[in-house]
C-alpha cells in the first residue's frame, strides 16, 4: 500500500527526502492523522540523520510503526521494539545494509536518486503492517 503509492510517483513532485516520503505516504495511505508540523519532524532523519548513518527511510518506518502500535509510550508497548527490529533486520537482509552510505553506494543512481532504497523500505514496512493489522478505535 505505502510501496504502491510511492511507486506511483508520490514524493517526486513534492521533492521529499527519503524519510519524508515514507512518513508522508504512510500518513496518507493509513490515515494516521499527522498534521503538517508533525510530518516536518521526519526532515531531520534525511540522509541518515544528515550523517549518512541509519537510513532515513528506515527511521521514518520506525516512526510509522510507533504511531500505529504504541498506545501511550514505548515502555508500555514492547511489541513495537520487536517490529522495529524486524523492519531493520529484514531490510538489511534485502538491501545489504541499514546504513545510508553503503545503501547509496549500492543502490542510488543520478536518475532515480534513492527511490529504490525508499521503495524497498516501504515494502518491508507494508509486510509488517499487513501482517499485524492496524488497531482501530483509539
């Protein structure tokens, strides 16, 4: 769902970063209710926290999982930690790393930029959300 939305071009004309693309797309697809100021928080995750460290698309994926599966705070929701670890591990197995720099070296092109990295992260995120479902009635 998130992956399909991004594959259809979401994020391109909006000129969104990796992390922004994931969070904004998830917000639209899953109706997370995040306002523009909340969405802007994803900007700081861009480009691996601007240090080419942990991939911004994965970091935003962790934000999405937290928004969906945490009721109040992390310490009360141990399942979220398991899901975030799964997100990172599955992505690492698929793409070879969870770090921005090696991902860019292996998958980024001048034409597509980091779209393959973003789309792969969205696919892993989709699999987890589809399997777990989305709690309703908050």
